[in-house]
C-alpha cells in the first residue's frame, strides 16, 4: 500500500513546492471544492484549482449552479475564471459568466498604470494590489474595494471580523475565522487555521434565500 501511494504523495509534494511562498494559504491538495445548497437543498458546486507556471500561481475557478422547481430548471449560473498571480499580485484575469442567460465577462492585466480591466461593466484601472471576489485569498478581508470577477466592476466593501466559530465540512466540523463582508451582496466568509477558505454563506439577491457553501 505504501509503495502504491508513493508516486501520488511525491506528486502532491512537488505541486506544493511549486507554490509561491507569498501565497502560503494554498491548500495542500492544490484544490478547494464546495457543495452549494439553497434553503438546504443541493444547488451545485464551486471548485478552485491551483497550479504553477514558472513563478506564477494560476487559479482556475469553476462554478455550476442550478435551481429546479418540480424537476424543471428555473435558474442556471455558470462561471469560469482564470487568475494569474505573481509575487502576491494579480497580473491577469479572464472570466466568463452566464447568469441565467445574461452573459458577463471580465478581462484584465497588470500595466505600468495599475491593473487594467475590460468588462461587461465597463473599463477601468484598479490599483496594482487589487484583490478579487474569488474569495480564496484572505487578503480580501483587508480591502475596501475589490474587483468583481463577473463583470469587472469595482465593488466597495466593509469588512467586520467576527472571531472564531465552528463550521461544517464533509470531514466534520473545524474551527475557522469568520468575516462579514458588507457590499452589493453581503456575505459571510470563513478561513481555517491555515488561512484556507472554509465556508461561504450569503442571501440571494432575487429572493433572499440562503446560499451555503460546505467544503468537501
């Protein structure tokens, strides 16, 4: 058994060794996966994958959500996003979103003037240290403005630390630090002892139903 697992363990170790030290909150598996529920019913999945290309950290985000009524889909949401980070700074982003038929996009890159974005919400230049609404990086809790990865808009936020709580995961409850994010869509974030994103919870804009992410 030990010999059979050794190549897998070595592969994980090699992946971990490639992650930039400035972003030490990358999970050991190189992946964060959530099951998403609405009013307690399964709604879909939200997955983040981490890899390296040279000195860059590449983050791929895939969200697939669906609400059904009597087995008939009444709402669909898909989001695909690739972020590239270098020395703790965002250097490129490319995302596409389908929000129940509404097509949104966000493309951006680092420039000498700052982080330049073209999106369905318009064009703008963010500070070079901009953070995104992918939420995986706990640095978002230190900012007053974020880059909305759906449409490229600037999202003003106010962050309130709430202290440590116990949160559910597929492996059982764990301790995590909670932060309440006030903004266009208020939400709650939790990060575990290793600063890895552990849970997300918010109310849907359309009907106020509670959307809950549980880490698998």
